[in-house]
C-alpha cells in the first residue's frame, strides 16, 4: 500500500534525541494543509517504553512554527512517561 501525503517534504531528517532520559528519534517535515490552502510544518518525536510506543506531534502553519516551537520544546523537556 502506498500512502501519498500532498506536498510532503522532509526538511530535517531523523535524528537521535532523548525524551524523559530515554532514546527517541525526531524529524521535521512540511505538507499541505488539509483544506489545500497553504503548508504546515510538523515536528514528530517517536519513543518506545516497554511494549508501548509514543508519538509526540507538533504541527502549525509555516509562519507560526518559530513562535510556538519554544513552547513545544518546553513541553517535550518536561514530558514524563510513568510505567
């Protein structure tokens, strides 16, 4: 099965990071907004704890991305997974 996301473009390839002191990966991409008017920028973070996987997603318009990124980064730094 092939999935096509309109306007999809990776602008920062996967990199290793940590979430709650554990290994994670992140990458940044752009794609078309659902209504087809404009583009959005998304930062996704993936991590696994035990048998559970977690995806932390930050998406906003291209213009608003720099304004809201510091808020997402603070949330990411404070994120805790309690098993």
